[in-house]
């Protein structure tokens, strides 16, 4: 029997110092960070939770924190949006739909503060993550950030319209089969965005490679 059918999970906003500390520990465990410089300060989470940010978690039946995400308010010329900085799921709970629960919990927080858009980033080479962001949630890959966190850390920045139902897939799309060379992927991705297109889908091909599909910016 699938684990998700045996265990009841629930999404909550984290509000106590003990939960913030638990979230920080989960963050380090999932990413395997040992250097304190890459840790997550529980006090920062407390500040975010008290000032319009999202600090949300997924609890199992024993009230153990098994997934966690946090974000904050951002702004650009179009107004305010919610920026999801990170989302983590415990290794033994991945594949159970908890990532979607986290994003929906953040969505509720953002809407409650009057924001209708959410943004976050992901590694463009990760097909499964790209498919989740674009096809499952319906976010759109609108920007490309080369070396966002340093050399070799290219990121796609997606935007999710929190007021829309799942957007329809455009009838006509441009395919980009993912090249193995990161530099070529970067160049091709940026070139398509420069044409006014956005990434609307990512699928794994029968040969195991992945392909992006681009459509109009308003898709």
C-alpha cells in the first residue's frame, strides 16, 4: 500500500521557536550542509513569520515536521509578489505530494497578504523539478539567472499566478531538447526567452533526456 494512503499529513504555519529550530535542522539534513555558513537561522524564520513572510511546514500523524518552506515579500515595477526561497522534504517522505502541499500552503499565505504572484527558482537541468513547477503547478519560466549563486548554479526563475486555475497548454509550442552542455542549455534558454516566449512545460522523453516547451508570455 502506498505510504501516502497510510499516513495523514497536514500543512501548518510554523509559529514557535521550537518549530523554527526543527525546520532549521530539517533544512540542513536535506541539503547535507555541515558548514554553519550554509545554515538557516531559526530567528530569521521567526522574523519572517511575524512580518508577512511564509514559514510553513507539513506534519505527519505524530506531529513530526517532514517538510518545510519559507518565503518573503518581493517587489518589482509590477507591484508586490511572494518569493519562495526554499522548500525541503525529508528524504524518506519524498514522492508523496508534500511539495505540492507546501506550495499551496505558501499560496494561501501570499493571498492572505494581498499578493497574487509567487516566484522561485530551480536548476534547469532537473527535469522532474521542472515538470512539477511548470506542468503540475502551472508556473511559467520567465527569466534565466546565470550563475545565480556562483559558477555552475544557473537557475530558471518561475512565476505562478495565484489567481488562475491551471492554465491551458498553448496549441503551438517551441521544443528545446535539453543539451548535455550547461552552456548550450543556458544559451538556448536565454535565446527563446529573448523572443518573448516563456517555458510552459518540461517532459522526459522516451530516451531518458528531457525537453522544454515554450509558448507565448501570456500562456
